[in-house]
C-alpha cells in the first residue's frame, strides 16, 4: 500500500498511517525531525520513505 502526504504542510509524521504501508511519500512538507520511538517503528513493511524537501535537522 502506498500513502502519499505530499505538500500538506505537515510538521510531523501522521499517527494514522496504515500499518501495512509499504511506500510513504512525505515530500514537500515542514517535517523537522523523526522521533526514534515514533510512528515509523510500527510500519514493519515500509520499503520506501520519501522525505525530500522537508526541514530535517
């Protein structure tokens, strides 16, 4: 399953991403950091994570 959240001015990765997601597109947002114990850990099938054009520190 692919989830696209491109250009939505998100400041953090959403909590409601389906757990069977294999592709997550978050480019062109305002995300600054990815918490170590955050939402992505439960996405065991994630193969593609696109964070281009965010504000990662």
